[in-house]
């Protein structure tokens, strides 16, 4: 659903109910730990939740609960039938084909620890680290080039960095200090300008040739009962559209893959409707490209954290994924076990089943590639368990992390 934007005075802004800047940090550390066993997952989510609450980044929100269940297929978009997925395990090499392994240089100016996003452009890698609150730039060989953006109170500085994206048309880096202000820098790191995007508050951002998409993650309700999941902006960050009504049901956001771009298009994962949306840059082009039919979709009416935490191990819940080259991969929970599905955006399912490995951190790459980010320790274990697939970690230890350029099978 879309509406034309309205003047700001027509809105009745409400404060943001939570800040996901730190959300997912403790969870991701444990989630991607190789020693994770499936029967520990419930404890894991409780630890994650407590950590998020400690930082003040998560609070329960019970809105106007719908009488219907969350979307489980339907509409005009192709349906990916995951309710018929088998029990044959799906492995890393069933989903990904490694194109290149790029070790990122360890540098005193850029010690990566908590990665929010990775983007690639013209062979360079741009990495937003939540602890550094800066975008670190590495060349095609993984050598550190520079940092862009600085947290602080000064001119051109910001309080937090919740996301970023590359503006390839104008050669800029746009850092989102969620939920209400965007800071733009040139590719050398020089500050250009900032802009308040209120009341179109967003926590995630992605660019395309036609402008930008902001994602609320169901965490901001600046329009009261008529809030939206996606906002679109032109190249000067003037709002151009509002898309997809927010559902006021309680849910923990997916740990990754909220919003990403691939081949000039932006893809948004909606874990309420169990769907993927696409925007190609035109003002009226937001559309649902596919929906997932789960065997046990989460029912409507979940009223709080404890109920949701208990329910998510009985139902099917999206964890994250990526889109590239007309294909996509989705990681999800089914009956308390992590699963993976590889499929075409036309709904054709290539593989689906339990995924016994540690799900990778996925980001959109250049062309038809996806980027997998692994810290140094995780990569060493990955190389050990996949001999011949990727090179071993260099013995000198001068590696920050590793980016795998991959294509979907």
C-alpha cells in the first residue's frame, strides 16, 4: 500500500519506541559462535533480550492487534512453499559458490568488532562498525584505506551510526544516525551536509539510482495508527512515498538483512508478512516480489516478549537472507531448528532443509554477488571445516576479518 507524502504539520509525531543501534550485538556474537547447539537457542535469545534491555534498545510495544494471522502466502506475489520443505540437510556449498576470499587488513585505526553492514563498489569494501561508529574503507585486496564519519558533538559529527549506504550516482557515503538524521560525506571522507528526515523516521537505509529507501523495522510510529514500514526519498532526502502499513504486533526484529541492495534495486525483508519487497528507484515501484508459506506461521495476537520468545520455537520465524541475480536465500527457524532455503524470485524452490552450519552474516554485493562477513576467529574455523574451499588464515595474524564474495547456486 502506498500513499503520497503529506506536509510535516499533518503528522502527529510520537517518540521512537526503541533504538536498534545496539540491538542484536550480544545476540549476533552468540548466534554466530560455532559452538552453538540448537538446544541452547532459547537460552541464547533470552540472553540477547536481557542485553538489549540493559542498553535501553528494546521495549515492548503492544499496538492495535490484528484479528488475522501474519501473512502466510497469498496476494499476487509468487509464493515460496516452505511448508513442504524436507528434512535433508542443506550445507554451505549447496547455497553459495565462493568467488573470492578477501582478508581485511588489521589496522590500529580500524579494529572491527561489531559489524552493521558491508557494501562493495568499484572493487572497494565499505564496512560500518557499530563500535567505531564509522565506515571503514578497504581496497579490493583488503588493504585499509580510510575511515569515513566520526561520532561526536562537532560539525559533521553524529551521535550514533545505525546504518549507511553508498550514493553511487553522486559519489557520496550517507550515514544514518537513526532515526531522524542523515549525514553525507564524499568518498574521501569530507563532510558535505546533513538533513533531518523527520517525520519519516527510519532505522535502516539503502540507496538505488533513483534515491533512497528508509526502513522503520516496526520500531517507529511517527504517524500513529497510520505508520509505514518503508519510506522512499529522492537524492536530496526529500520524502517521495510511504509504503506498506505497519502491523502493531509484537516481534523481535531479524538479526540481519533488514534492507539491502542488489543490481540497482533495494530489497526489504518483512518478518511480519513473511515477504520480500523490492524498489527499483521509481516513485511508485515498491512491490512485494515474493511471500513465504510456512508450515507453522506465527499467529497474531502475541502480546509481549515472554509470549513471543516461547512461541517462536513452536512456529516458523525469519532470521535473515539475501537477494542476488534473480535468486534469494532465506534462513529461518522451523520447529526450533535453523533452516535454509534457496529459491528464485519466481517462487521456484531449489533447496530447503535444516542448516547445520553457522548462518553467515549476509550483505548485498556488486552485480549478482552476495557478501559474507566472517571475523578472524570464525573464518579460521570455517576454513578448517571446508578444506580446499577457501585458503587458511594467514599465520601472521594481521587480519581484521574476511569478506567472501559469493554467488548463489
